[in-house]
C-alpha cells in the first residue's frame, strides 16, 4: 500500500518474518542513529565538573547503574512496551497522541470541524461511541475550555523542544565524535582543530538536505549496524580484559550509594546521565515508516544489548584507570584500544552524521505537521523523493538550524554545556509524551484512571528527577532550549490564536445564501465565462471576501466553487474520501461547495492535478445528484413545506468507490449533535437524522453507480456548462488579509497581533504559494480583520 494513501479499512495483515527482519534492519539507520551514538558523550558530560572519578569506583559504578536502569525503564519499558502501541493509524509522535485524544474527546481547537470527518476510514475509534462508556475525565476535559488550550500548549511545548533538539543534537553528536582527535593531538592543536572540523561537517550535513537522503539512505543502516557491533566488541573486550565483575554495578543499590556520597553534585550530574536516552522519542516518532514489531525487534535484540555492553565496557576500563589527564576528561575514546582508535573515530563521525540526519528530518516533519494544523506559519515544503513518502526539506528552517547549530558549537566549545542544553530538550519531550500518554490510556484505551495514574507516577517521577537536574543548570547551557522554546512557542501560539480568531470573524461576517441568489441581472451583475474558485476556511455560507469582491467588481464566473482546504485530525485521508462536494443554491445557479480534506501527514496536490480532480468530482456529483433528486422527488414534494429544498442545497457528497460507504447518507446539524434515529430511504441507502429541529446538512458517501441512469436535459446542460467553463479557464480568488486590533486593546495584544502576527504574515509564504496557485490566474481580495 502506498503510504501517501494512509491506512485502508481492511484489517492490517500480519507481516512475514522476512519483512519484519528487513524493516528492523532499515530502522537502524533512521530510528536508532541518535540513540546509538549517546555513549560518545554520556560519561564525559556526567563527570564534566560536578563529580570526580575516585579510587573507590563508587561514582563510575553508580553512574553505570543509573544508565542501565534508565535505559531499561524509559526506552525499553515505557516506549517499546507501552507508548509504541498508541499509534494513530500506524503513525507515531506528539501530534499522533494529540490526534487520538481529539478524536475521542471534543477538545480540539481546530476550526471548521464536521461530523462528516468522523466517517473517514482513518477516523477509527477504539470503541464505537454508543459502546464506549462515558468517562468523567472526558466530561471534565470537554467542559473546561481552558483545558483545551492547556492541552494544545503542552503539545506546542513538546514540538518546540523537538525543534530545539534539532539544533543541539547535531552539535553535540558531531563535536563528541570529532573530539577523539584530542588523544592524537597536542592541547594547542586540538583546541584549534576540533571546532573548525566540527563546523565544516555540520555545514556539509545541512547543505546536503536539499538533495534529500534517499540517494545515500541505503548507507545509513550499515553504518549504524557497524557502529553498534564495533561498540559492543570494544565493550566486551574492556569487560573481559579490565574488570569482568563490572556487572555487579547493575545492582540498584549502587545508585543509592552514588547519591549518598555525591549528594547535590551527584543529583546535578544526572543531567549528563539522562543523555543516554537521547533518541528514544524517535522510536515513536518514526513509527509510521516502519512497524511496531520491527522497531521492537531491532531495539531488544541489537540496540539495547549493544548500548549496555558499550557503557559497561567504558565503566570497566575506568574502574582500573583513575589518574587520567584532565584535558582528556572521561570520554569514549580513552577506553578504545589504541590500535583501532582511528578506524573507530572515522566510524563514529559517520554514525554521528547519520544520527544528526535523523533528528533534522524529524524536525522538518514536525514543523510540516504543525503548519498543517495551523500551529506554525506557512513555509516552503519540498518533497525530495517521489517514491519515498515523508522525505521533505524546508529551506528556511534548514538554514536557520545550521546557523544556530554552528553558533552553539562555537559558543559552548565543550560537551558539558552542550549536554546540559540537549538534556533539557530531550527530557521535556519525554515528559510531554508521558502526560499525553496518560490521557490516551483513559480516553482512547478506556482503562482505569488508576492505571493511567500509575503510568504517570512511575515514568513521570523518573523523568521529573532528570528534568530537575537539567533545569538547575540553567546558566550552564540549559537556557538555550528554554530560550528557543519560548520564542517558538510565542510564534506558534500567536499564529494559531489569530488563525482561530480570523475564522470566528469570517463566521460572524459571512453572508446568507439568499444574498447570493439575489445577485441577478436586475442588480447589474454579470456572469463571465470560466470557473471561479473562491478559497475560504468556511464549510458553510458565503464568505465575506466574495461579497467584498462582487461589491467592488459586479461580476463573477459562470461556474462558482467555494473551496475549503482543511486539515482533519488523522494522519492520512484516502484519495477516494478527500472531496466533499455539494450545491450552493439551485442547480441552475451553477454554484458549488467543495471541501478538500487532508491529514496532518498528507502531501498536498499540485494545482494541475487538483483542478482536474475537482472538475471530475463536480461532474460526478452532478450525475449522482440528479439520480438522488429523481429518487427523492416524491418525498421533496411531500416535505416542501418543511424546507426540504434548502436541506438539499446544503447536501455534501463524497465521490468514491469505497464499498463500505455505498449510498450512505448522514444528516447532521452545526451543533455536532449525535445521531438519534434511522430509517430506510428509497435509494438503497440509510439516512440518519439528527434530533435537533434546525436545518440539517447531509453528507453522502456514494459509489459510482454500476449502471448509467437516465440523464435529463437539465443535467446535460449543466455538464456542458461545466465543460465550457473549464475550457474558458479557471480563476483563483483568495483573500489578502491584514489584521489589526480593536481600539482600546491591551499593549500585549497590540504587540502580539498587530506587530507579531503581521510580521510573520508578511515574511512567510502566502496562501497562494501554499496552495500552489498560478500567479496568472490569481485574484486577491483585500480583507481587514479587526480582532
């Protein structure tokens, strides 16, 4: 199955053992690059200045015990055993958890939600709404709107820290790998060599992003596999040669002894130990590229044992060597036999580049998801591979990451400060995942709140301990991710907040259908040849930008389509379910509404294929609508006094070939009420009517009829009109917005909205570029939003 099309309705087939092995092998280069190179800098960061390596070996054995149990509790038990099971149609990551929560509880702040979205194949729930028990936690979350905002802010904080990690991980990984040169160079030489070499490698790494990784991606897995086997062999050699009894340090009592002896210094040194978990989140974030069984197999059978052997080998060597040169500190390379040190150095640099590549790609992916959910300004997204879904490149973000990464390297010049900064970013993301996962256990898995509380307390307490140890080093490097996160959080929150307020403004100022129908020849209005695509965020009504357009220019196109491109809280939307098409007004008016739905991981179409598919969907809709109108003619006559014609004008149809949704109609109202009754219709379908007495909208999921129905002259004329309009050309009508605050607004609001948002709007991609509208066919309508 093409991953661009998402997950189908058919149950997922069990993978063969060959497929699982192949995916496990490939995951080494994509998922575990960052985690596998952590031994380069964990001990070096731990023993930087806070604690000293004494002859009693209590410090090194305590650090080893902390590393072992941290790797066991967080990556192995938390992620591999629990978190990886919380996939969103096979996808993982922070937004996957948020998407799951939003589907199981009405806590989303995204505008233009529709009941029709719940009928998507990928909009699956663990239990049907009528079967799932009502949860007090769910009621509490849905009742308090501030909790909706708090949940979104938590997701934004996790996103900001992932972006911050995209700055810090390449810096500390490459710097730690290159620092192996200090054992072969004099002190004066390595001070002037390591920084320039590190910066050169970083520039080369970020410059390659434009070409994508698919050309050299086949090398990633062999490099990481070679590095893991090399690290395991060196670790096993050091254990056997220097201290075969080092395994005793795995006893948890050594952690207590370590803290008793070192006290506050030992607690602060935990900020270095937590770096052994760096890259654990990638197991969950990259779940969509592989499978649960493949990631689980790779970690438990190779990555986890190799890491443990690597850390034990370093501890075994250090337990017999105490008088180390202070300039070398306690690093990875000092435990490497001198005869193989140069090959290991080269392999470590290659592995650090692979690990850095993984976090850079993850940063691009999370920013793309953020802008899909209106949480990040629009930026240019380049898809670097036509065959491999999800490989993207964002030029503006790439060069900003490179500049910040080099600035961190040149500014800090040591592993200690880089480790403090990177550690805080890593542990914050893990805390966010723990909080969201606790909510998923209750709302999505319908487990006991006590079980969710136990999960939160077990893993949250461990992560809170490490978080406090990192936060205390604010002045020693930890301020970097905090500063970056505050800036990014302000940008994301302002952009999202103003987007929501603009939507509310559009909803309040939209015009009625009667106003549109009254625009006839008697008002001097002219219908010109062609198709007019009016882009709007509204899923109902006539947008204010169109009323402003026809007020200043009394003419619009013969075929008028109100297009709403929206994101739904699912990773993918099947192409057969992407378009919702309906009428705006009677058939003779030739006005339609088209809602185009994308998941947060979907690739947006180019304008040519979109225009072609849109016209084809309109033609199919016209034929199907004539069929349903014919079958409903008697009922329309019977219900005309109840305004059934208005209801018909608000109908929306999904054109597709999904057999599970053949001739299915859903009636719903704007208030998102539940379905209360069902009765048979006259077209071999089912209509579910909402209980509310308000005018309903209808959503049809209809397959193309197996036999061609009789088409009357009116339908042929409408199809001919659509064909002529397509030949005449298509115009794209978009609103060009400017936002200003109301008189009397606070200074903070004026700075955030009037200055901040407008600055972002002017310096980011416009909606025409994001929607890939050809400039020659663009018509912009000026709109001033007073918020």
